[in-house]
């Protein structure tokens, strides 16, 4: 029986990129979402930049000048090594990292581009179960005022951290107006509006895409008035639709379908992000089945209720939008699934 595998479509990658380029947005792909998609982008989309969140990813990007590096508690010596590798664009989300970075560039006398990560939607009550990145907007304005004439800072910008699969918080222009002073807007050169563009899963819809794109266009026009470049940071929006997961049924009993792979080596996002992938040709009405991976763990469930027409052992089950965070673990000694690249 054929092993489970991914199919990556270059055409789909290009289609997703084109949707954002048509809005006039500069794209910085969030490389952690899927390295294989990022490798394809380096070859077919020369204008794409890359958001890198770990030093281990740096050598995977050929053109280091295209990297925006997100610091996270690096020492001054580690920052020096990053700059030595060719990193000249940094994103910081706390004042300790900022202090260290400013000391570093002053000591070695080198110019960098700097982006300050600002908390978005500060009126929300609490943080929920996820950590909220960024600095409060009032402090951002103070910092900009303090460093606006720093001779070692070239381009200066703001980065907005946005949660994944964001279907509601797109009043970006209003948030910017409420958060940033005129002085700040007059000093910064670019604003990265983050990611969060939703794609379709069983529990999410992509029907609000036109609404979101209209909000992005509105934001871009506002920023253009201040001569500020608009950058977007898609990860899931590009990676997820570009990849299908091909599996096969190896057993059926009591309306339970056992597949020839496991969430733990191809779809951890199903558990961690609670994103239930669509199944190709699933029905709106029909008999319901549970799709389970072949590991002995109770939470290895791709979908609890999928309506299918007369499934049989040996049939393919194809998951759509399977390309985001499809990494593996060494649980039970699992290995990463093969990815077949098609045009």
C-alpha cells in the first residue's frame, strides 16, 4: 500500500501570492509555517521576503538581506553573530531585547532596519490561553521619539502581531489611528500588519476574504498618505492551500476509519490549533465516520464526523489545506512524510 504523503502545488503557491500582490502589498513569508513552501518561494518569487523566528532557520534562506529576524532573549554576543551572518533587519517585542540590540549596533557601528512589535487590539480583556506578543502602544510612541534620530537605525517600522485564522479583528486603520501619534507616523518607514489571514477548514470559512481584502486596501491607502510602506506576513494563507495530504484507509469498524498515518507525523496543527482539515468529496448528508490515525493514542483523530459515501479499505482519504504547520515529531519514532512537488 502506498505510504501517506503530501502533494505541494507550485501553481497554488503562485495563486495565493498573486492575491496579495494584486493589493499592492509587500510580502514577508512566515517561514516557520512550512519550510518546503518557503524553499519554493525562494526559487519562484524573487520579491518575497522572509520572517525568521529562530537562528536555526537562517542558513535555509540564501539571500540573508531578505530576512526579518524576530529576536527572543539573544545576548549581545549572539546578536553580533546574527549581524555577522548578514542579518540587518530586526523585529523586537520587548524593551530588554531593544536595549541589547541598540548597545550592539552602537558598539560595532553598523546600521540596521528595526521594527517594534506592537500589541494589537489592546482593548481585549485578558490574553486567553496564548501569549500576547508586543509592547503597549503608548510605550511604542515613547520609544520612537527616543530613537528616531539614532544614527545606526536606517528604516524604522511597526509590526502588528495578529492571531492565526483571524476572522474578526480587521479594523487596522482605526487601530493605527488610535495607537500611533502623528509624530510616530511621520517617522516610521513601514508597517507590517502581520498575518492572520484565514483559510478554509471545517470550523472556519474563507467567505469573508473580500471583506478582509477591502480592509487591507483601506489600510494601505491610509499609510500611503504618510509615505509608509505596507507589509503583510502570511504563513498559513500561502502554505495551507498549497498542499494536500494523501492517506489511505487501512481498516474500518463501527464507523471508525483507520488511516495509514498519524496526526503526530503530519498534522499536529489539528490538535494544537484545533483546525480540522476539509476532506475532498465529503458530503453534506450521509453516513458519518470518525477518521483516526494509526497510532495507539486516543487523541489521534483527524476528524470526528465526516460524511462519506460507502468508503472501503484501500480508498484514498485526501485532506485539503494541509500545508500549515505539518511538521512531525519523534513520538514512537515517526519520520516526516514525503512531499511530492508538482507544477
